[in-house]
């Protein structure tokens, strides 16, 4: 028999950081600086059971972040410990608000994956899995000035997590809470998650008090207040109290509630989020008499009391049990070389993994007992994978003969196994419309799936990493309606919205993502006709003002503005108000080539807005007449007189004759102080001649010509 060995899928190596192949190359951070404003960092540790709360009253927060890396150090707190926290967006882009799933250990994450690391003192993890959500963030010249981040960090791929919140540069009330939101790791219905303390602290100089603590929201039954140490308490400056909360889902699927804390200075509401894991996860085994591994016993472990963990891919699945009674087991199953795990397939003649050669492999061991050699088979009754290829569900039965003897260990391993694993359809016709600078209206059409339990709407500022998980981001709505109004948005900031459906089994659709635009600007159209005219003629200018949803805005003050060519200053020419249909029309006679636009004043919640710019080109008006007769004899002189408007004294005008298929200048004259001219010309041949007077283009006028004149020379 093979002696005792480490059997688990994951060796829990918290506290050991291994660097292979030389020194690790970490990205250089900015020079470290202690943060002086109000801040808090919370950490709930499932592995040790500790709940840690650091803030500006008991610890030091050092910020050495760069534009592509959130890098913080927190030291002191209730235990005097030190934590390094590092988070990086995929491809090292500047971190923005959003949801960052499938994170790996920073700085060794794969291309396109976010990085994260939570290091305790000098101890870290070889392998990191997890996720984080940035609910708000701000940078100024590359310096991180504001952060609200929730994280879930798993070391060595383990089931237990470190999770919590980081918050600084955010508004703080005189009576405040730490954390401002709690997001538990996924939890099985009937199981109990970790109790998380919510600290109520008096920051202001006056005495505060707590009069009531309660749960509210769509799924308040899925959360419990384990202890309320605040109701009825008075809190002097710097004093605090605790409300301890637990996530205990009664049903699968996304669950949400609010912890309402009523204080003398106002009501605090702490969002509570979690996900009830669907399906059945358990580990069952029956050992024949004489089987070395199982010792002839029957075993059954469930998520209600035991830690049952699975992970894998299409080419390997592994599981482990850490039971409440102290027992522990592990198992690994792989198909033959070049094959994959397929639902409904049996894999015979499996040998001990990882010494199975090119055939199928398996190995189930525990309680310090393992096989040197084995033979067996396993059947994959159900298996499924996420979009990233990670294990989503499994139902596997096996038979293992240790040392190739007759007695066998029989077992069934299930991970989120369920009869229904098809998510409901996504919503359709989703729209997001700003209704003011701080509000928006969302609307959608729910699918007709009979088992759809509800629709969940989540939103986050910025649009680079939208919420694609129904338990992250700010909750806008849970229920069976088809619209919701958002309030409290930041003016000028865009938001991404994820709309999800989930069914009674807990299956969740992919997100239908829509965007709330950053600007709440009305639309002001503008037309001008004609856009080329002669001085003295009129141009008709029309516009229509509508709100972002396309509805007419009546009785709004609108100004027609112009600027001269080559200038930047706009001047108002005429003003008016829009009609009941949002329209405005006027007629003007421009004196020269100008740029025109409409400017609508702010009205109600609508800000001021300008229309597109239209250019109207103006040619001067030139008059021309033959002084005396229109017929002369050869050798006589003809005189042409006229004027040019608008006035251009000192400018040259040209008398042009048309012959040989083109216009030719024959004489010129200078405009007088009153912009008139007189020019004489003596023809050199007989016949009918066509003349005109021409003025070349200048800064604010097109080239101009007079009407044609006909002179007969006899």
C-alpha cells in the first residue's frame, strides 16, 4: 500500500510565496504617501474566521498607486498586522469603475485578465483566483484620489476567501458605517456564510445615537442579523458599535437586501449581496469490505456542514472535502490523452493519476491513505463549463480498485448538479434615457420563459467594465416589472447598466448591457436656406428644440448668433421662443459671409445647448449701367457707372468683356468713398459686345458680378 501523502486538489499554502526562475519583476509604484482623509479597509477571512477593520483611527493607509495599478498598504488595526493590496485592470489600462472577474495573481496574470494580490506581511499566494468590483474611482494627474472597491480573493484556488471593502476619498457622514456594502462569496442554500460585522462609528463632534436596525429589500429573508449591539446606543465622538450580519440563502440565484440603520443624523442603508448556488453539491462513497481506501465504510458529505470544493476544465476535474468531523478526501479524474470529458460518457480502464500514461486516469484518496496502483472507471453523468472554460456543474460516478484488487470504492461526486441548467432568455428592447442631469429611465421587455423568477438591474459608473454579474454594482431593481428610474447619478458621467433574468433553479442569463450617456443635453436642430445669396437678400433660419427622449420643448428662449469669418466671438443677432412643437423660425439679411448657430437657454432640468454651425455665403450686390446710349460708333467711348453694396471704398472693380469664350478684363476703376464707380472704354471693333463689372472675393464676401450689359458698336 502507498503511504500517507497530501491528497487535496489544492495544497493550502497560504503564507508561502514561491518565485521561480529568479526574482519576480513587479511594476514600480508611485512614491508612497500616507492617506490623511477618512478611509476604511475591511477584510473577512473565511480561512481563519477573523474579521479585520482598519480605518483612520487605528491604522495607516499608504497609497503608492500608479495610473495602471491600484497599490495600497494598510498596517496597524486591531491586530497590528500589515496587508498589501494590489489590483490591476486587464492589459494594464487605467483602472475605471466596473466589474473585473476571473482575476489572477498580480503581476503574473495572463494577457487580458485582471490581476490582484492580497499579501499578509511577507506572505502571499502562488496561485490567486477571485474578482473585484470598482464602484467608484478617480484619478488626478496619475494620482489615485478616490476609491470604492469590493474584492474576493482566493489563495491557491481554495474555496475559502478573503473578502471585503476598500474605501477612501468618498463622502463620510458624521455617523458612518464600515463597510458601506457587503458582497459575500457564493453560498449554498441551507449553508451558513461567514458573519460580517458592520461597524457604526461616530465621526462628528456631536453625540450620535442609533434608534433602530432592520433588514429590508427584495430578499431580506436570505440575510440574518446575528447580533445588534447598536440599537439604543449613544455614540460620542470616535465611539462605535457593531451589527453582525450573515448571508443565509434560502433559494438559489442572486439575492439582495439592505441593512437599514436609523441614526439621529439620518438613515444609513448598507447594500447586502450574495448568490445562492444552484444545484446539488455533495460527496458520497460506499466502500466494499477489504477496500483499503474506504475501509468498508459509507460516507456522505454535504455543503450544509462540510467544505466540498471542485474545480476543473474539459480535460481534468478535481474535488476535495474538508469535513466538519475532521475527515478529508481528494479526487482527480482525467480522460485519455487527446480526449475531453463529455456528458454521458464512461471512461474505462483508468489508472492512477498522474501515472496513467496515455489512458484515462483517476485517483481518490483520503484520511492519509492512497493507492500505489489502481484500476477503475468513471462515468460523467453531467458536466458543463462556463464561458471561460471553468467547471460549472458535474455529476460523476466512479469505481476504484486499489492495488488492482477485487474490493472497490464506489462513489458519486456532484457539483452544482441540476436537471435544469438552461438560463432564461435575456430581456429585449432595453433602453436607457437620461431624464435629467442626475436621473435616468430604464425600460425593457421581459422574456416569456415560464420559469423566470425575476429580473435584476445593476448599474455602475463608467462603461469600460460593465456589470456582467447580477450581484455586483449598484442595485437598481429586482422584480417582474419592465422599467425603473435611477436617481442620484453624477451629472456628466456615463453609466453602464446590466439587466439579467434568472429562474427558480438559480440559472442566470447573460447581461443585456445598455449605457446611460454622460450628458443630459437637449437636441437643437438648425437649417438655413439659402446658404449662398447676394447682399440684400434674406435667409430663412429654422430650428427645433427637443429633450433627450425626442419630445418637443416649448417656450424656450432661443438666440440666433453669428460670428465673422476668422473670429471666435459669437454675437446675438435676434432672439425668440420656441412654439408648442419646439420650433423657431426667423428671416434675416446678412451683410456678409457669416457663421450662424442657435443657442437655447437652460429650461427646467435641461441645460443650455447650441445647434450645429451653418455658414451663409454672401456676394456683394453690384449695379451697372451704360451712361448715355447703348449704341455707339466705332471710335467713340462708352461709360459704365454703378455702385457696390455693402460699401467697399477704395476697392477695385473690373470692367470685363466677353469674347473668345471667356471673360477678359479691359479696364478697372476704384470705388469712391460712397462705393460708386465710373469707368470708360473705347471699343476697337464693330459689333455687339457683352460687358460686366466684377469685384473679387475678400474676407467676408464672395466674388460679385453685375448684371450683363450689351453695347452695340457701329
